[in-house]
C-alpha cells in the first residue's frame, strides 16, 4: 500500500469539511449548475409576491401588524415601512396601494443565500381620510422598475434592500386593457 501524500490528504480533509460545515456554498454551487434552480427561483419569486401582498395590506389597514410575521423583510425594511405609515397616520391619512402587476425581468443568484431581482411593477394608489376612510384623491397609478436584494435567513428569502430603477414596461402578448 502506497503512502498518501500530504497535499492529497489536505484536499480530502478540505472537501469533507466543506461537505460537513458549509452547506450554503454547496447549495449555491448546485444551483449555479442548474440543480434545483427552478424550484429555488420559484421560492424567491413567491417570497417577493408575499412581500408586496403584505406591503399593500399594511398600508390599506393603516399599519395593523397582523401579517408582520409573514412579511418577508429584515427589520430595517419593516421599520422604514411603518415609519412611513406612521407619518401618514399622524397627518390623518391612509394610503391604499394595489399591486396591479409584477413581472420579474431578471433573477440572479449572486452568492450563497443571496439573490437580486429586477422587476417591473404596476401599482395603483389613492389617499383616504383616516377618520372616515373617504377618498380625497383620485386613483392614480404608475409603472416602475425595482431592484430587490434578498437573502436567505433561516430558510426564508427576505428582502434586505430595494431601490427603484428606470425600466421600460415589458411587452406582453394577450394583454388585456380596460
């Protein structure tokens, strides 16, 4: 039996250590190779849909915390959102948002447990009086590109940062306008 050379032993120990202790890197490499990629991309997209659903619910409810645990965002994002809702409440206003459409333009895994999403979103909104919920503006709408940075925390994809960017509305076949 021949003796194993020290570099070979080091490589084996390194591979075993990576397999045992650094699962995010293994998962990331597998995803980059396409193994389970579609499933993980769908999980990220569903998380972004939940983010927007909770976002519009928080605004429409005037800041009720009923979906706070479901809201896939880190604490600084949550604090920023409720600070803005608090400003509206202090001024006797409620903003009602409605997510009309969201199209993911690009989804990129950038590191283990981290991804970036570029999306084009269409939103409608109006302001209501806090006391009687009567509208005091017309319904308005806008289309905007957003870049979301998401990170996996305890198995969930959470929004850690977002910012608008200039994006043209993607052209869709069979789109219905009314």
